[in-house]
């Protein structure tokens, strides 16, 4: 079979310059457009071979060229699609900016009970209804859709399909624009820097979540927390009946220091059988930022003094977690009453402190 290049060599051999020029133009046109006619009019080579549109030689050349053009066009499209797929699937465990899988398959991975995305083991009933492991326990092994006994059937096909998916972080609207393979998405979200913070106010079961500016405004407007600027503080805590020890926060104060916000907690609780008072500082931000700061707390009277120095804990750690870890200044009640002076019938503690940035 003769192709476009062979046809040009054929015509050069017979020195039909006019035909050669015309064929070159048409070959160039078809390579760029992959459509249209190959020749028009009648042309003859010196050999006497007919090159009219109806001749067999012309048809062979035309068909060969069009097949070559279709192949090149298809190859280019295939390579472009392959490059696009490679770009999207080249997402590491840390995620990359890109376009997530958008074929609707991930909708099948929503649990029929809790509506959350399912992770292995994914269970199904004999009729094919799927649900996550946790909900399987909650529904007492009965399919909530058809009420058939679930048994212990794994939906291995759906688990396998999930491996091919790439999904955006759930905190995309808060600024995280990375996409992740399905099975690493959950781990990322647990540590995503864009995930919202819980309200640090521990005196109530507050469910408000948001970024730092939102929480600062919330603490001021809704919880009426005292706001102070500066890196030093001097606070006095008074309680009329110190023998009543509640497991609740007494005081929360927010400080704006070095352009960041810190929460000073002071409270009473039972440490084993001993009633104690505790003061500690939390940083309104992530842990790696909190480690850039240090703070000290000091309490005392009558020539005696307790000093604590440490690193503020991030509000990513819950208030209870910090308190239970005893990571702060702890004062036994008897000593606190001694510091208070008088007849030890009223708690009057003055705590001073300082925050500084570590170089």
C-alpha cells in the first residue's frame, strides 16, 4: 500500500513538479486537519499512470493517508488522555492540587444508615444493600433496607473500586484544595491544617467550631470572656467557700500576645481524693505553632512561692486532656488556703505569669 510519503517519492522519480507541489500541499493539509479531499482535478505522471480521483492508485493513496491521519489523531488524543489521567492519579499520601474523581461511584460508598463514607470492612446483605461496620453493629445485624439477616458478607468489589477513587478533603470550603486517594483521605482529614477548632471554653458543653478569628469573637460575645493585650498578666481568683470543689472551669481569660491568642484556665477539681487547683495555658492554633512559645506561672505568699514553666498546649488538645495530664501549675487546697492568708475560710489566690517567644 502506498502512503503519502511514498507518493511524493514516486512523483519525484518522474519529476512531475506540478503534481508534487499539489500533493505536498494536500498532505500538509490532511496532517493538520485530518479531513477534506486529497486531490481535485486530473493529473498524470510521465509513466502514464492515471492519478484521477477514480483510479485505483489514487484510492489506495487516499485510503492509506486517511488511515495514517486517523491513527495519528487517535494516538494524540490517547496520549493527552493518558497525561491527564497521570496528572490526576499522581497524588501522594500528602495530597496534591488537582481534579478529584467525578464519576459518581463514590456515591455508592455512602453508608445507607449513617450516610458517611464507608471504609473496609464494607458489609452487604444477600440482596446487595451495603452499610459500614459500625452501623452493622448498631442495627443488630439486620439490613435496615430489606430487613434480611446481614450475616457476614463482605462487599469486596466495592472495597476494590474505592481504591481507584480520588476525593477532595472535606475541609475544601475552608481552604484545603488537595485531593487524596480514597483510603488516605480520612487520615489526612484527621490532621488537616484547615479543619476547624472546637470552642476552648470548658465551662459548658459548647459545640461551636470555627477558625481562630471566629472563636475569638465567639468567646467575647457569647461567653463574655475577658480579653487582654500583652504578654504578662496578674490575676486574682476568689472563692467564698473553697471546700466546695466542682469539676468545672472557674475562669477563662484570653490574651493577645505576639499577634496570637492564648487561653488562661484556672479551675478546681479532684485529683484522686485530693482537691486541687490548677492553672494552665492553651494556644489558639496548632501544636507546631504552640511550640514556638513558652510561659511561666507563679503563685505564693508569706515568703513562699510555687513557679511553673512550660509550653502552651494547642487547643487541638481538649481541655480535659490537658487537665488530666496535669500539664500546668497544680496547687493543693491546703497550700492554696495558706497562700490566701486570713482564717483559711476564703480562697484568695493571685497568679502572675508571662508569655514569651522562643528563638
